[in-house]
């Protein structure tokens, strides 16, 4: 209840488990310590002046209108410090968010948010995402997977649970079916709004296995608070095992009920053997 | 100097006559107190309406805090009186929570802070401080006020329509907002009216300041309150039309199913109504193009107020008068090129994030300059701790923290994690409650004598201040920590998440502090009501201040001044070494040092008529 009074603010971060979480926390920490210094400096002066120059009827204030040298100094100094913070932030910013610095993906998943939950799509045994088409999106086909594209038949879709391997570059392609949501992984220091009508790529690389939470960070309606998801970070072996289980189920299902191509166009044989 | 000063002789002479011939054309009650064109009456109207909405918005905050501390538990006392659409067994429901947080933000920003900082103090201070009889466009001024009550009623009427009030946050992002129900429509209409009220007021302020200054009142002799309001008015005229346009577009999206902000192929109950092709993020650009300058609309006037109050009670010239003006101008100019810092994580091109990050970091510089100049002002002063000054000093103290938290968020990569968490909530309350509202309190305690002819009770005032200041910090400082812990804002029940469960005791602590903070504001209300009835009659210049407002009678009548006003010097000549008195009013002629001076003093101690 009162921990905040005596504990350092920085100790309240949830454990960071992505490759850039430490760098981001360090940036926070540097600005934090800078702020602590400025805080004590300004508060020290404020309190000292309040005490020292409190009213005394035998004294008069100092008739002084200011000093250009001082104005110049306290314009220049903060400018330099702030611009340094800016330039230094720039590298981390492009590293985490710029498309041209998204690393080569080891694992790609798609996430489609909706009121109020998350659909997650894996490419399936063939390793290829089926074509998607927004005009075909429905609650039961949240990604609008093109029914004419065989690559889509084996795609795996899960809800609110993401399994991922550790020490791999994960690229998430993010969108939403209805309103704006925000994909927030506190432990990974990842946050990105999902925009309807648009796909946005984000990436991270987690180094610690375990179960972590996914939250929605943008007000999206009365169920906003309930958009809780889970991220399971697993060793490569475990992850592959999980994937294998899911994929064999899909394969078995496809064998048992071969999907008919619903189009009046050319029949395409042997969809299952696509792999 | 002469071009801008119009001959005030005539106007003031007239008003001089007026004073003795009041009964010549007595105004009806309605003209005098309701549809009045007198800037001072309009100022009081803004004050009372905004204080009323402060109580309404504050009450909503209490409900929000109850839910965060004790989710799912019945609201004590009032829970059982609320309808089933909002509460279940007396406990707040998620839809009601969303309505509360949206209405709280909307009311506090558009119906409390802006009407107080700009409406009340702009009206009260501008004509008096530049030495004129009234605004340049008094009718427009009256309309400006009279748009606010209907706007407020429309927005609040949302609670009584199907689907409840607006629930998409004060930021009202589409598509959520565009697809919402009638409450959101009422919100849009209400905000449109508030925007018009602002624009009318601002046009009037600019015109008045440029054209109606007393003889000798050059631009660089104007008090910083007037400068700040002048720049604020420019921000309003440039920014608010953009908001009005955006609101009109969202209104059409909602009502006529156009698709400015609605993209194609939404999977939503209302999706089929739209042809699509729009861009939800366009709203954010338009909204923040106004709303970032709007945060300065909310704080610049109070920065002006704080400067005047500090100088007066430190008995010292403001430190760096021109630097302060250039800092205000710098903030205003830069304020128009930083809006994207609200959108770092919105999905706009990260390259834009870079540019907005750099401009935002630059805007922190003039804010820092202002802090240093205020410290310079109290340095070697002779500081009196009147309640007004306590609040002004608190403004500095909290603005330091609010400015520093701004730097974290200005760094786009650091903002990734803290965006949309309680860190932001802490920041906005440090700048808007700690900053703007304490600045407004300073203004209320400072100008109450001129507004009402009575002194506010200082002892109650101090109580109000100490309780507010202590519990403000106890309420909002811990929110930084919640933010660092990853606590999202606008969540109905944070404890759905395992990583937030340990914050419940802290949230309870915050809630209890917030209740005390809320209750402390009743002291202010009580003090105002008590002092109006029983307060000591105010002298003409109770704080021995220099600016022209204090040359007017204790409770100025229509026309304001009872003597000719000529300005001889800047507004901050305190503790001049050549003078025995520690102040040197702007209106006092320089030649007269002996007799005149004495008569001046005695007229002060007499107070008004
Ligand atoms: C040193 C100066 C300041 C800087 C660098 C700064 C920076 C920022 C940034 C980057 C954000 C967006 C954070 C996010 O959503 O992730 C923000 C939000 C905000 N700021 Fe400031 N700020 C400063 C001063 C102020 C002042 C003076 C005010 C008001 C008087 C203010 C009011 C707000 C408000 C209301 C929001 C939140 C809006 C919302 O999302 O609901 N800020 N600020
Ligand atoms: Cu959401
Ligand atoms: Cu801003």
C-alpha cells in the first residue's frame, strides 16, 4: 500500500523478457535519474527561497528584472540535454518500430483483435498463410481467409492464447475487425495499436520461457478490460511439440473432410498434398 | 505606442459620469445578471457554471475511484438509487464505468478548466488589466457564455438516453466513437457548441487587447496574465476550427453514415451501414491538432495568473518579463507541431514519430525556462504567504513534476511501454489539476475581492490549500508507479490481470486519498458562499498590486473605472529602491512623489464605495 513511499520507482517494472526490454528500461532509468536530479534541484531552490525570503516587514524585495546571461544559460543547457535524449531515443525507436529494422522473422503470426478478444493465426503445416481478403471477414472467419486459396486450408487459428518459441525473432502482423485496440505485452515492453483496415508489423524476441499476459491498452468499449490473453514462451522443442500436435490434428481433419473449393472455376486436385 | 492605444479618456470619463448617475437607466434584473454584456458579470457566470461542473465531474471521479479500489462492490449510500442499466446490485457495471471515465474527462477539460481559465479569468482580467470599460464585442461575449450551459446539458443528457452517455473517452476515437449510440451524438453536438463558445471568446479577447488598451499601455507593459490570455486566444482561433471540422465529420459519420473515419469491411453490427474507405487515424490527427494546443489553452492563462500572483506576493518584479513572453510564444508556436506525440503507438509511420519526438523535446525547453524564471522571481523577494500565493507556489511545485514526466513520454521508445497506462493519467493530473487548477485557485483567491467586493476568508483558504495540496500528491503521485507497473488506464477491473493484482492495496490508498481530496474542495465552495455573505469588504487594492485592475473601485460598476487611466510603467515595479512603498502602480503619474502619493495611499485604505 505504501511501498511507493520508500521503494525506488524502477523496481515496479514487471520482469522484462524481451531482447530490447532491458534497453528500454535503461532509457527510462536514465530519464528517471535525470528527473530526480532536476527535482531535488528545483525543489531545493524553491524551499530554500520560501524559507529564506519569507516576509519581513523591515526588508524590501530586491528590485531586479532579470539577467540575459542567465536566460541564455538556462535555455541552452536544457536544450542540449533534451536534444541528447532525443537523438539517443531515435535509435531505439527505429529499432523497435521501424519496418526497415524489423529483423528476419523466425516465426510469423497474425493477430486479429475484436470486441473483446484476440484471434491468432499460424501459417499451418505448409508454412504459408492463406491469402486473406477483408471483404470475406466474418466472426467465424476473422482473418477473411480466401476460401479459394489452398494455402489457407491448414492455417491454425487460436483464441487469446499465443504460443511462441524463445530466442526467436517473432513478427506479429496486427489488425482488428471492428474498433481500435492496442496489443500490449507488458513483460516484452511491446505496445502497438491495431487499426481496422490496416496491417501493422511488430516484432520482439523473448528470452525467457513462461506464461505472460496480453492486454488491450486502447479503450475499445465496455469489455475493454476483459481482453486478456496469454503468451506461452516455450523452448524450441516444446514449441515444436505443441505445434506438431495442433498441426497433426489439422492434417487429420483435412484428410477426413477434404475441403471443397467453393468456386465454380477450375477444380484443383489434391489440395492435401500441397505440402 | 500610440497606434494601438485608443483614447480612453472619453470612455473613462463617461463611466465616471455613470457612477454618479446610476439610476438614469437602471438595467432590468435579466439584463444585469442573466443576459448581461458586462464582462465582469460574464466572468462570474463562467465561474459559477464551471465550479458547478467541477463538482459534477469530481463526483464522477469518486465513482471511478470506488470501482478501482473495490471492483464489483456496491457503491456506498448511492448505489441503490441508480438504475439497473448502470449498476447491478449497486455495483458499477462496465458500460457505466466507460461512461463515467469519458464524461469525467470531457467535463473537466471542456466544462471546467477551459471555462475557468479562459472564460472566467479572461473576462474578469482583460478589460480591467488593460484599463478599459468592457470588451470590444460585448454581445459576442454574452453569446460565448450562453453556449456553455446548453452544451453542458446536452453532453450530460447522454445519461438519460438509450445506450447511455458518450463512452469512448474524452478523445472519442473512431471507429468506436463513430459507431456508438445517441450519447455520442449528444457529445459531438455539445463539443461543437463549446468550441464555438471558445472561438467567440477568443476573437473578442484578441480584438479587445489589440484595440482597447488604455493610454500608455503598450504591449510590453501588459501583465503576463493578459499576454498569456492573448496568446491563448490565438491558439483557440487557430486550433478550435479544426476540432469543429473533425467533430462535424464524426457527426456525419454517425448520423448520415458517411465514412470519413470508417474503413471498409468492418465486422460490426453497424458495419453494413458504411461504404467504408475512411481512415480512423485521421480523426486522431485532427483531434490532437486541436487538443495538444488545447492543453496549452488550459495552462497558459494559469501560467500568466501565477506569474502575476508570484510577483505581487514576492514584492519583486517578475524575473525575465520578456523571456516569459517569448517562452509563451515559443510554447504556442511549437504547440502546433507536436500533436503526434499522442500517436506514437497509433500506427502512424514511425518516421513521423521521430519528427514529433524531436519537436516535443524542444517544447520542454520553454517550459523549463518558465520554471527557472519563477524561481528567479521569488529569489530575494519578500514573500507573503497569502492563500493565492500558496496556490501559485504549488503550481510551480506540481508543474515541475508534470513537466518531467512529460520528458519520459516525449521519448517515443520510452512511451511504448507507458503509453495508455496510469503514467499518463499521473502526468495529465499533475499538469491539469496540479497545474491549471491550482493556478485557477490562485486566481480565485487573488481576484475574488475585485470580482465580488469581498475578501475570501484566508483561514479557510489555507485549510483548503493544505488539504488539497497534500491529498492531491497522495492521490496522483502513486499513479506514476502504477504506470511503471504497467497498469492500463480506462480499465474497469484491473485485477483480471495477474500482473496487476498486487496493485489493489495501492489503488485503495489512492481512492481514500481521492475521497479526501474531493471533500476538501467543499471547503472552497463553503468559503466562497460564506465570504459572499459575511466576508470582509474588500479595499480597492488589497494586495498592494501594480496592475490596472486594482485602480478600479472595489467592486467596479458598469464601465469599470472611476478615473482616467494612463499607464506610466510596466506592471511589475515592486520594491523600487527610489520609493518608500514597495510597489509602484502602473497608473500612478511619475512626477508626483509627495502629496499625490499620500492621497493615493489613503484612497487605497478607504476601499471602494
Ligand atoms: C514539458 C512539457 C510537456 C511534455 C514534453 C508533454 C508530453 C506529453 C506526451 C508525449 C503525451 C502523450 C503521452 C501518451 O499518450 O503516451 C502527453 C499527454 C498529455 N499531456 Fe503532456 N506534455 C507536457 C506538458 C503538458 C501540459 C502543460 C499539459 C496540460 C496543461 C499536458 C497535458 C497532457 C494531457 C491532457 C495528455 C493526455 C491526453 C490523453 O491521452 O488523454 N501536458 N504529454
Ligand atoms: Cu480492446
Ligand atoms: Cu500533447
